[in-house]
């Protein structure tokens, strides 16, 4: 039996790397995408996105799972009264625009594969978008990042709605404070907040926690829950007194 094909963006390290390695162990052929290693692609660049899909189709003929994990933080954390247009456009071009058009491009390919009316089979394709608790949590020193992740949440809802008729599930994983390079500079701050009770589970998240959620969705057990948001955040989303 042919292996299923998974595409994981932002896969050179952290969450993306962990997701890719777990998918490989499950038997997927994984296309690990980043701007520095593996299959090189800048998802904010339309030509790069198109080339990526063309290369995948040329080599494998299809794609079964897309994990949109690629994302960037502002180069400098600035108060929203000082945020530059350059930083705003840079962050949104990757986190929001790149994610949206990756969904669009790969969704159209999945429709060709899985729509019985077009001669495809009836297997399920899946798209998983990695967002953040920042999609609903204010950080006034990196507003552009929060806005970009809030947009990813709506991207998930839109594509889940649009693709349901084709049997293609679209899901959002919303990580909390995960120990990756992105939070390394503020690790001490977050560890102190967690120790003081910021999250019910008093530890920082690990990339494997997110990979576990991806594997649960990939299993097909949540296919009837398309559009669902999975909060993998140590309970941060729980409103507490």
C-alpha cells in the first residue's frame, strides 16, 4: 500500500520538526518545508507555494495532509503605539497571507483527488492550522502577531465550511506557551507566571504536546468535528476565579 503524503511547513525545528518526525513514525511520507532546510519554500511567496505543490505532485502525485505550522514573530517587540508598518506587513505576509493561500492551493488539489465526481476516490484529506493562544489573548507589545493568529482562526472556520462537502476536514490547534526558540528570550518570564498559576497544568508545553494533537486529528477520529479548535495550552483557556 502506498504511503500517505503529508506536508509540514516550518518543519526545521520546534513544533514543526516534532510533527514531521511523528508523522514519519506513523508511516507517512513527509515533505518537511522551511526557509532554510529540507524542501525550501517561503510560504509568503506565491511562486514558491506553486513550485512546492508542483514538486510534490511530480514526485508523489498527491497530498493527503497539510499542516500549516510556519509562522514568525516580530523581529522586535514594540508597543502597538510604535509598531512599524514594515513589521506588520512582514508578520502578516507569512502567518496570515501565507497560511490562507497554502490552504487554498492545497485544498484545490485535495478536491481534485477526493471528489468522486472528478474521478477521485473518497478518502479524506485533512488540513491542520497551527495558531496560538495569541489569537484571543492581548499582547500589546506584539500586536501584529496576535492579529495574524486571530486571522488563522477564521481561516480555519472558512475552509472547514467550504471543504466539508468534499470530505476534507480542517482543524485548528491552538498552542499555549510552548518551549521553542520563539519564546526562549522570555522563558524566565513565562516560567515564573506558570509557577504562580497562569495555567492549571504548571509546566511549559513541549513540541511533542502539539505533535500528539496532530496525530489524534490525523487518525480520522475527529473527522465529524471539522472546524474544531484544539486548545493545547495546559488549561490556559479556562476562565478561572
